[in-house]
C-alpha cells in the first residue's frame, strides 16, 4: 500500500489553536520525506524502526 506524494508547495495550513489529525499527519510526512531525501531510505527506516521498538 503506497501513499500518494504530497505537494508541499501548494499546501495551506490553517491554525485553529488545536492539533488537527490531518495537519499532524501532513507534518510528519513532510519530516519523513525531507529526512529520506537528506539521509536515504535505509537510514530513516532503521531510525523509525528503532524508535518504534523502544521500551
């Protein structure tokens, strides 16, 4: 199951003083995409797996 690419250049963020699930998901996807471009898929995958498996 692949996710579609997000066009971050056309993204608009509206602040309502409350976290929004969609906005948080978009933010985390942006961070992951930037990290993959900078460090590579394998490094990001390993880091995320280590984070998920922490006690």
